């Protein structure tokens, strides 16, 4: 499998959303990797 999914999020805080979505997509065979597009990041 060589598919790549793109995730879009409005605000990046801890990264757990991308982590969980990427893990789900890999485990179910839907995608090999997840690329993320974020509009803003919470400073920290």
C-alpha cells in the first residue's frame, strides 16, 4: 500500500488528533501515512 491521507485541522495543540487518526488509518489499511495541514498552532 502506498496511499497517503491528508488531515486538516484548524488549531494544533497536542497533536493527539493527528496521532489517533493516523494510527486508525494505518491499522485499518486505509492509508500508509498521514500528512497534516494546520491553520494555527497553540504556543507552548
